[in-house]
């Protein structure tokens, strides 16, 4: 198993566990249909949410490094995956803001980081795991590609709803149950990331060339 990928899966899994724990403990206290995941970061216990997101970001970096070292990811795919990681770090460091009290630099950076992360991961998953790029396919690559496509559809759906809302003069976050939609997108994107991590952790390069010695042995026997 490739060591960076193993570390990445462990860190990402720990981050997901922290965030899921926050979700579970907030039942009855937060409207999950309307309130976004980042609202766990508001208040005195916000550092716990920041820790979970930072672990997910660090795990994503490690998975990206492993994919790059094994030549599973090209330049564009690697940049997109690192963009997702950077967006997560921005989201973890800069707290979500209550916009009803006015603008905030920290809140603006948090929002920008969330946007970068949610846009970059679908691109990374589709570009890195696209089936026609690899001579052999595994279940992990197909799952990563499938979840990547689903993530793209989530993003397109959100964008379409926002455009429809703008046509009727409605704020984009009022057009849809934002909390539910964001959680659906987050689950799909994290699933794509973990599938990429499982692929990176595999001991064998699926697109590795045939060993030279084997080719010589075959030619000598003919």
C-alpha cells in the first residue's frame, strides 16, 4: 500500500468522522435542510469543525501526492485536487459569517474557499479517473469517476436553480433547501475523494508498462 495514500485516507476518514459527529449531535438544534455544514464552525466550539475540515484537507493533499507520484493524475487533475484542498483549508481557517449583521472579510474568504473546493473536486475526480485514460480499470476508478459525474450534476443543478431564482428576483440560497443540497454535494464529493484514495493506495500501478524482462522472455521463447 502506498504510504502517502494510506496517511491520506486515515486523515480524511478522521476529518469526516469529526464532521459527521457534529452533524449527529446537532439533531434537533439545527435545521439541516436550510443551515449549511459550515455553521458548525460558528461559536466557541467552532474549532472542532475547523479541525475536521483541516484533517480532510490534509488527507486530500496526501492522496493527491500519491496519485501524482504514481502517475495516475496529470497536471490538470493534480492542480484541481490541490485546489479542493486549498479551498478546504480556507474554509477551516476562516469562520463562516452571519451576513445579516453586515459584510466580513473572514466570511468572504470562507465563502470563496467553499466555492473553490466544491468546484475543484468534481473536475479532479472526472479528469483523474476518466476510464478512457487508463488501459485497465478498477472498481475504485469507476466509482471515483461516477461520483465525480454526480458531483458535476449537483453543481449544475445548483447553478441552474440560482439562475432561475435570479430571474424571479429571489436570493439563490432561498431557491433550494440549501443545507440539504450542500450535504448531498459534500457526501458525493467526499465519496469521490475516498475512491481516489483507495485507488492511489493500491500496490500496483494500473497503467504501468509491461516489465522489460517479461517481454524478453516471451520473445526468446518464440
